[in-house]
């Protein structure tokens, strides 16, 4: 993947100007408008630089989303990162999640931890600033410069014998989501090593919010404050896999409580190693509507926060309510074939 770094700026004021100058002055850059996406921007490296004001998303940002959603695979083969600069304390992450899902469904991949956001006060930089002995603004600018470097050096890994870990917290007998996930695993070649772990266990505890030092202490012994299945079975399986396939039925427009507990307790793993070399795939099933909300939550938790790579078109989204109804959806076998083939193309040498 060669050529310039494409920068798509939507909104933002004087701080955004200084931020981009500091991050990009050493690089060959081509600035483009959202309208350029309608013609396709394939096999490119893209920095989305978005400004949100005290009222949230601008009309120009909404136009960008609509172009991405309406232009097919206009970002096929591209990889991107996102910077969101806010005037206030709200709306930065919501804008980033919406943009990431729209770009991803248009064929764009994202390296792990592809977002740097600056709230109006930059208070969200204060912990790193203290560790780095920098001001909040210096920390923000440093992080964006590092993000651009990671974008330019990113190469998607491939594996001779990919290891895929499927995680869920659903009833195996009745779940449409589990049926879809198992159908995908059955379609993977024999050289793929697959494993399924269920978190449907009432003893699973959410994170208690230990200090960093306490979490590191437990992690060095491969356990955590609560112990149990997560540090003993789930986290080692995540450490060993090349890709995670999360099965997420829509519970009140969110993932289930047990999956959220896992997301929170993955910090125990991250204090020892980042997950930048692992891919995230998802299957989201809604009984009525809202699969996009759950998909955004999934990518936000695991790619933005837990450093996992987001391959293009990472998520299969279906609508099925009654037990067993997923298998009767029109065209579902073809969609399963296509998504499994997509997983193979992402993971295999």
C-alpha cells in the first residue's frame, strides 16, 4: 500500500489546525473532502480528523456518514485511524464509533487502538500526561503523532494456521446467535484451529476497579481479585488466539452483562500485553432492531479500548427473534458463506 497519507478533515477549529500541523509536518499528505469517497478510495491510508462542537455532530459529519453508508465498498482495502477534537466534554467518542462502523462496513480496516480523542478541557489526557511528565495538550499532540506513525507502519498479519476463539454468553439450545456462530466455524477450513467458550455462568463477576498496581500484581500471577473462569480459562485463550469472534445478542441495545464483565476484566490482560496482533469479528442478532448500536459498542470496547484490530466489515448483523428463526432467514446460508469466506481471506496466508 503506497501513496500519500490522505487526510479527511470535518470541522474543528484552531486547536485542530495546530494538532494536525504537529502530527503531519514530516509526512506527504493529501487533503480530501467527503465527496471524494463516492468515487472510491481503495488501498489507501486515511486519517479522519473530526471536530465536534458543544452540540455534537455537524451537518458535514452527517454527510460523511451518509456517503460512507451509501457508496458500497468505497474504502475497500484501506486502513484508517480517527482523531476527534471536541469543544466540550461530550460527543467525541459517540462520533468516533459511528464513523468507525460506517467506514468499516465500507471496507476499511482499523489497527488496534485507532482513536485519539480530545475533549474540550483535555482532562481525558491527564493520567497519561502525569506518566509522561507533559502538559495535557503536549500529551494529546504526542498521541496523535504516534497514531499517525502506527497507521503508516501498519501491516495486516496473516497466519498459516489461524486460531479463532468464539466467545458468547447465550443458551446453546435456543440461541440464534450461537447457531450463526457455529455455522461460521463449520465453514472454516481444516487448518483453522477453533475453540468455543461460553460465559453463561452466574458466578462471573464484573471488574471491581482495582488500582493499576493491584491489577498488575494479580496479572503477573495469571489471576485477578475474583479468580474464576475469566483469568483461568478465558484470558489465556484470548492470549493464544489470532482472532476473536464475539457472539452478541442484543439485550436492551447493549451486549449481555457477562460479555460486558469480560470486556471490563480484560484490563487484567492488558496490563501485561496489548492485543494489537489480534483481530475482532462479531455476530450481532437483534430481536427487533438496533444491531448497529451493539456493533458500535463491540468495536468501541475491544478496538478503541482493548487494542484489538478491526478487519474490514468485521460484523455480521441479523434480525431474528423467535428461537430457531435465524436458520429460516431468507438468504442466510449465502450470507454465512460470504462472511466465513471473508474471515478466511483476512486471516489466512
